[in-house]
C-alpha cells in the first residue's frame, strides 16, 4: 500500500512495506532517486540493525539468531496509525515472525510530515518487554542529482557543517574494516562526488561532529540540506542518479565484533519500558 501526502507544491509517497520513502516532489521536480517497480532505490529504514552482522546473526540468552541484512523493517509491513493530508504515523510491533530472528518485544513508530521547507521523519523505539533491548537504527534517503547536458557527478559536493576527523571506514568484504583509512576532504569539510574514492563503496564516518549536510552544485548552489538529528555515524555513497546520505545510530559489524548482541559496542541499549526517539529532516534550498 502507498500513502500519498501533500502540502502546497510539496508531495510525498510512503510505502507501508518498509515504511519506505519512495518519492518527494516539489512541483514536478523529483528530489529522490526514482523508485523502480515496487522497490525504492534503496531501503530508507534499517532496524533493528544497521548493515550486516558478523556471521549473519547474533547471540542472546544462550541462543543464536539469524537476522537478515539491513534488519527486519525494510521487509515488514507497517500498520497505519493515523494520517492527515500532509502527515502520517506508522507502526511495526514485534510478533511471532519477528521473534524468530529478533527475540525482543518492541514497537517502532515512524512519523513523516511535510513542512513548508521540506520533510521531517521521526522515529520512536519503545521497549515493551521486561528485559534490556539492544538495537541500531539507520536512515538513508537516496537524493536525486539532476545533471544538465555536459555535467557530471563531480559538479556536486556534500558539505559538512562542522570539522571532522580526516579518516573514513571502508568495507572489507561484507563487513566494516576495524581500522579507519586516512581521508582528505576535497575542500573545507567537503566530499566531492564523482571522485575515484567513492567507486570503492560507501564512506563511513564514525562519531561525526556535523548535524547538517548540504548538497551543493558548484554553480547553482545548495539544492537541499539533510539534518541528521544528532546521529553519531554517517554513510555516504553514490547511487544511480543520486547520492545516499545516511545518518545512522549504529554501523555494520567488523570482523572482531562480539557475537553477543548486548556486547556490540555500536548497539543502543534500551531499558524495559523506555523509549528512544530520533529522526532526520530534509530542508529544501
């Protein structure tokens, strides 16, 4: 099922499957990489784990569980809680199927709201069980990059709003490297797209200082900004027709990551009865 939203000249489409943001338009201009068939260009929500787990699963309570890459949310049907013309709230709750690979009693609520200046996405993870819940959460909208005749991806840059360490983590096979590589920004806190270092896979920045990433054309200026909401980690990679800017509360496992879920250093640990709130915002230029 698809849920359309509208506020003035802004429109959006959200799929119940995966709570996936499939379209964001300003008039006739598409701001996301277009979905193909029934799937968005990239899953826009990862839960209860970001990326891949070492060995494809985890241990908890003396048992081993196999969790699909990118988690459960991307493949699950979210229930509609409420909606208006320009906003909606969706929910995913633990059930018998989810407990086969993630044995926790959780509820993940997602709210999407069109605003005068763009789009806001908010998450709320509620621990409905009696034990501590461990999870990670990731957002990753695929943002469209319009190219005029004669232009290339090198005409676009992602600009960080704060100073960052000159290092980046890369993948070694399906897992994240345990140690970072040196990384030189193209200009002051800028990652120029279309460069060879992006062809080797996602750039993963851990423990970032920035809270805003600007998508900037070298002549036309800022197209939009992504406000991370304070997410500690960031993934950045080109996709067909655009770029993913991914604020993450967690990262892929590396080859030394503990198998025990509660011991994973990037996992958020949520006490029984408590809730974790996060979100991001797309601000249009």
